């Protein structure tokens, strides 16, 4: 049994050979315990069924019940005494076995250090001994506890998930285990209702990172048709196995918009629970891979639900957009700007170029906004009136999913990102595809701060990351003309379809779930 008590002295440094041996022993312990516990579970079930089984009715039992002689009374009394003795024996056996199960619950570290170098390469170091499953093809990957032993339905055997520890700096000092409800660990607290447990490789403050952790829970909620039993009572948030105690305001408001609850989501901090005291959950859903494994179709359906719920929450109309005199929807172009890192060095020149190009297109309306001074609902309203989003690379681009589907995105980068920023620089290409938008390319500034190392050296990212973005008026003008032309053509086609009696809508009038 793994000893999880925190030592009084400083934490020892990890040793690779000792760590390997400990994990092998832990795996062997889990294997042997699972076999014995499973056999014990079925044994206890049989005992319980024997206790509840009524004796068969017969002419002899009828005769005993109708016989008032002293001998019959003696037989009845004797049977009762035997039955009471059997019941007491069975009770003692059940109590003994239950206590053994309770004492033998084995806790493992949430963060499996064997996988620490490669947490994003297929396996996860979070609750590594357990497996995910999917309800539908291309659906979200998740774990659910308790769950019966069904093929492809996890390996909980009907047990509950229990957690222990609330370390916010080292996930290997937080633990998990499985236990039957009738034999919870000693001193365990049982939390009723549905709990969402999130593992995020990043954090819950940045709106893109936070959104990516929310998506799988919305997908699970949608797959269960948004039924009453799919609304969480609480959230437990982990980053690298470390407990996190809150969400950023943007993510908090979006979560409230989707799941309701009459206020911000309850993020569990285990206040009032001892550091070594286990907490078990009546029902829990765990996600560890964010959107990983979901098909584009399922992601689009999930983003559709989030967009709709956000608009309803913020009292934004779900109907058609404003039109001009010819019945053609107006084109909303929004410059969503930043201050500081990745802002435009000559902001006024950029605004002038796009304003001039928008002015050349009938029905085009331009807006200029800043991401750092808008509330969540102000951002929802802004995006709902935007067809073309013009913005530097940054978290504010996450809001693109709040636009109508088939809207366009134009993205801008400082110097140097292409060579050293890694695949993360393409994240807004991905979210555009997943949410049904059209990413119309990116402009990368060839000029900017110089790096003392070769420009493909990863150390240059510290120089380029917070750089600013210049302007190429000729390129920006031609690019804007192209994107505006495509959007105008689509608006005209939509108007034509509507005039011909086709019920064409980019935005549903109700939020479809399941």
C-alpha cells in the first residue's frame, strides 16, 4: 500500500531508479488488489443476496403458521434463533470485509513522473493508470465515475473517484484512488451531486487556455442532451496535477452562461478538509485531453452551443443581422486591437487603411475596439456584429467563435514568430476551423527587434514574443479588398437565397443541444 503521508522534513529529490521501482511495485499492488477486491465484491454481493432471499413457500411452512401447539411455537422460536445467529454471522463477515476494503484503498500520485517529459505525446501523466472512453464516434474523451465494468467503458468497476491533497505547487503530492461507496477510505468525505474534474496543461486565466479546458465538458454536456443530470455542482481544477482555486473572469462568465447555476461556477478548494483527508465524489466526470480526439464535426457542434448560450446570457439577438435597402446584410469589420506586446507600432495608419477599404464597399461598417477594456458581454455583442475580424495574434482572438459561422479572420504577427514560436502560433487557425470560421491568412512583420542569436534559435523567442507589429499599407489594402470582396459576394448570395424562399440562417433562433 502506497504511503501518502507527507514527511515532516523537506521533500526528497526524485531518484529515477527508486521512482521506477516504486511505480512497478505500485502497479503490482494495484493489480493484486484489483483481483482480490473484485472477488471480494462479488462475494459480498452474494452474501447480500442470500440475506435478502426469502425462503420458498410450501405446505409445511403454511402448516407451521397455522399450528398453535407448543411444539410448533418451539420450532418457530428455534428457527428465529438460527436465523438471528446466521444474520449476525453474516453481518460480522460483511463488516470485517468492508473494513479490509476501506483500509486497502491505494492512493497514487495525480502526476505520474514517468511521463513528465512527454505529457502531450499521447499519454498523460494525470491519473495515468486509468483510461478514457468516448460515447460517440469523434466525441469527447473522458472518464466517468462510478461506471459499471462494460467493454470500453473504463475500469472503475462501479467504484467512486476519491482525491486527497490540495498542493498548488507539485502535482505529485496530490493523489487519487477508487473505492466502493460502501467502503470509502477512512475519514473520507463524500461530496454529493455531479463534479467536473479538469486537467489542463496550461492555465485557467488566459482565455484561450481556459476555453480549451471548458470545451470537453460542454461536449459531454451536449452529448447527454443537456439533461438535468449533466449540470455540475462543482468544479475541481488541476494544472499539471496542481490544484487551482479559480478561473479567469472571462472563462467564469462563459461557464455560467452555459451551465447556469444562478452565479459563478463553484470551484472547489476543499476548505475545511484536512490535507490528508480523502474526498470522494458521488458522480464525477474527468477530462484530460481538452479537445483532443474530437472530430471537427463534434467541435463545431460544441462551439455552436457555446456561441448560442453566450448570446442568450448577454441578451444578444439570435435572429438575422441588419440589412441595407436591398435586403443584403451589412458587413461588420472589427479592428480588435491590443496595447503593449503585439500591438501595432503605427495604429492610426492601420485603422486608416482598413477604414478606407471598408468605405469602398456598400453596407460595410467598421468598428475599432480594444480587448483590455471590454466586459465579457461587451465582447459577445461586438463579435455578434462582426463578419471580418482584424487583430494581432493574442488571446483576444479567442472571441472569434462568438461571430456568426463563416465569418473571416485576419491575423498579424511580430517579427520572428514563424521560426521559433512552435505550433502554438497556429492555434487561431485551429479554432477558426473548429468553430466554423474562415482564417484568411496571417501577415508576419519582416522588421522588428534584433536577436543576438541566430533567428531560428529558440532563445530568440524571449526577444520576439513581446515585439510590436509594423504596417505595410499596400499589402494591407490589397488583402482587405480581397476579404471584403469575398464577404460581399457571400452576403449577396445569402440575400438571393432568402428572396427565393430558402430559409437560410447562419445563426439558429434557439440553442440546439444533442
